[in-house]
């Protein structure tokens, strides 16, 4: 979700060229992948979109689920509520997010490798605290970043921690144990 890779564009082009039955079968697999990111209480009524914004299934609860990006390491589908959707749009466009209240996102299959300190890092460095896989987790954003003061920034301590602290994209990572679907 962080970037549109050449592989994703190629996949999208291939999906567009598939005959109807093959595309429907592939869409069904994408929907299953996306819905595995959240508990059924969220996923069952969520909208599902591919990584290009094509709606695969219309939902009714305001959540949007995205399937795993096959070009990224690990299995990392996600489901995002309305504030997180605003947050991700700002992140993708390198703007400061503006939302009210609290927002939640689910990544119950885990995450792709990412820096814990630099939102735009593309690989590990000596000082960007690279996290190979944060495991199943819930993400929480708050409109007032001062509410994050005092929380750990250590992804290895087994308790919630702040990722990207000191940036406009700071959020809380809450470890979770996912049940298989």
C-alpha cells in the first residue's frame, strides 16, 4: 500500500485482460486475502478494494480491506476505518494527515518489512530499526500526538509501541493473536 510497484501495475494489467470467469475467480482470492486482515465482526461488512482502488465488493460499515500485495514480502492484507483511510491517503501522498478522534486498522496476518523510525525507508540501515515482521497487530492513530508520549517505541517488547514517533505518521502498534479463518 505504500507504493505502486511495477509488479502491481503488471498484475493489474493482467487482471484487466483476464476473461470474466478467470477474473471473478482471481477477485474471489483477493477478497479472501483482504478479509483475512480483520476479525469477522469488521470484515464481514467491509468494502474490499484492490491496490488500485477498484472495488471488488461493496461494504456497509465504512471499513475498507485491501488484499496482500504479492510484490511485498510477508502476507500483509489490511483493513482500515475512516480515519485510517484519511491517514493512509496523506501518507501515500506525503502530506500531514488531518482527522479527528481515534482510528483503527487491522493487520491480523502480519506486516511487510518496515522501518520503525523512518516512514519512507525502503530498506534496513544502521539506524532505522528495521522490523522484518511485526506479526498480527491492530494499529491505532490519534488526532493528538501528545497522547502517545510515554509509550514505548520498542517493537520487540511484546506490548504496544509507537511506530514512526516524532513524524506526522506516528501510530500505535498493538500486538494481537489472530485466529485462523
